[in-house]
C-alpha cells in the first residue's frame, strides 16, 4: 500500500500509513526488530517527501541513540552469559528475539538513513560525520569486509564524491572494489559498477591514465558477465577505454582497443553469416527448420 501511495504522490496518506506501521512494530517487536527498521525508513522517506526534514532527522537521531543503548545492553548481557535465549521450538519467539548483532544492525541502518537524509539536504559535513561513526562501529563489530561495512562505505564514498572530495571517494570505492573482488571475483555487476565509478572519479580528478585502467577493469568484468570478449552490448565499454587512453596520451593503446573491437565484431558477423548459410543448406523438413533458426540468429 505504501508503494501505491508513493506512486500516486499521496505523501500525507503515506506518512499516516507508515506512522501506524511503525507504532505497531514498536509495540509488538520493539525498536531494534527489522520490521521496525523498515517501517522507520519508510516513514522517514514520507516525511522527507513532505518537506518535513527536521522531523525525519529527529526520528532517526532518537532511534540511533535508543538503538545504541539496546545494543550495548545486549552486548553486556552476552558477555556476562546472562542473555536470555528464545525457545528454538517457539517460532514467534525466535522471530521477535533481538540480540546485540540485530540491534547494532538496526542502528547502523538508521545511521545510513540519516546520512542519506543529510546528503539530500546538501549538508555533507553532517552526512560524513554520522556515516564515518557508523563505519567505525561496523568495522569493529561486524568485520572490515562485512556486508554492513561495505554498505556504509558505499554511502560514505558517495557523500565524499558529492562534496567534491574525489580523492577520499576514490580511496573508499577502491576498498569496496577489493572487498567485492575478494568475495565474488570481478565478473559480476557490482564489480563492473564500481570499476566504472572509479573510472569516472579518476577522470574527474584529471588522472586519465588511472581512469583508463579502471575502465579496462570494467570492460574485463563485463566481458566475464556476458561470457564473450566482443558483443554489441560492450561497445560503450570499449569506447570508454579508447577515449580515456586518448586523453591520457596513449594513442597507440587507444587504437589497439578500437582494432580489437572492430576485429571482434567482424568475426561475430562472419560467424552469424556462416550459421545462416549452414541452416539454409538443410534438406527436408528438418533442414528447413534449422535454416529458420540459423537465419534468426544471424539477424541478431
């Protein structure tokens, strides 16, 4: 329902809906439960859309303070061995139960929401302060290469970038790329996106050689995603590498990239033509069917 109201731009009704949802979540699950975290984030978004950014800010700062206290209390109980654990056979009790980790994750999410709110307000100093504090907690408690740390790092990098602090942004995006590479390799959309972002940031700094290097990483990653070295979908990636190499003064390297693209596309066209020709030479009912499929592949 909230999504429908958002599409209809019925923000006042959305605010009322999310306020009720948050109230119910707090009553039945408590402030650190994921249901309350989701409802709180939705209410913040509605308040922001209504222009009541101060109310959204207060909602988040109050939640962060409360959640910090809950996380600290749960952590102390766990350290002392006095933490109460739910009966594993009681599914509802397990779902409602909140330990130190869940409370901390809810607090970190609220910090990210507050950081994004401050970025929208163009108060990058406030955004960076809250996100940097959250990043330190995430690294210490969740691990330097955890998902929570990576998410906050991405938000902080975005804040630095929007503030024009490109060197700081590049350092954080580079760390994110390394974390993603460690967990998932480089042939994935996240790796490609980060490499392209780093290329853009380096280009903004005027470091065209570094920008070209990251563009090459983006191209290699996308080749891994697509599963081929050359494909029409990759043209923009080849063009970016060639353009940045030219800007860096590496005209020979740029020409090699352009030649690789042209050669690869020529081979694709030859292969497509060959498949179409072989299909057309089929005999009988079966041959006619293969020819039709070959022709369609050639057209693509």
